[in-house]
C-alpha cells in the first residue's frame, strides 16, 4: 500500500467516523473467508459496515473525532463495525460472536460514550430504529382507532335494536 492509498483510506475512515452513530471494535482470531463474508453480508443487510483496517491508519482517522478514546482498543488483529443506527452494528456483532469463538468484541463507542463489552451487549438488546418507529406509529394510531370504534358503537347498537324491533 503506497502513501496515497493510505491517505485515501484515512480520509475514508474519517468520513465514516463523522457519519456513524456507533463503532464496535472487534478482534478476529483467524476467521475463514467464508465466515468473514457471512459477517459482512449480515452487517450489510442490517445497514452496517464491517471494515478491517490497519490499526495505525485507523488511529490516524480517529484523531480529532468523537471516537478518539477507542484508539486504545486498536491493537492486534482488529476490525471496525459501524452503523448510523446506534443498534444495528452491535446487534449483528453480538449475534455473530455467540456462534463463533474466533470472533471477539473488545468494546466500542456511541458518540462520545465509550462502551465496554457489556455495554455493547446491552446496546444489542435494544430495539432497532425501525422497530422503534413501528412502535411509535402504533402508539399514534391507537387513540384514533379507539375513537373510531367508540363513535360507531352507539350507531351499531341503535341499528341492532331497530332490527330486533322490526323482527318482532
């Protein structure tokens, strides 16, 4: 990798760190190509990214960003999982780590808040942004639905009474 490629990678990582909601730092202990591809596909499906980068270049990209404190976690064979949804990358990483002993979560950060392994696991248990949106829409629609049911009930009762009277 020549100097210009390294500069491009650092610039790309800086833009990722500027736009992301969460960064999860992981360690790979010899993942196969198939396992790595499976993880990348799961991340992509969840709206997240999984990137292996040289630690020195990643630290340069972290410099001056809100994620700078996680630079201490970057040693050895590490990779970064990022997503704009604060839960997506953590969910996929934790789920993948459960079924694979060669994949380890070291920690991460959500904004300026540094998270340890337990913090990442707790973050993974939260509902995703889409799930929260669905719940909010359901809560907004519920009162309108109840009002509609209540307002049509007296008319339905009157119709049943008149129908019974007519039948008698």
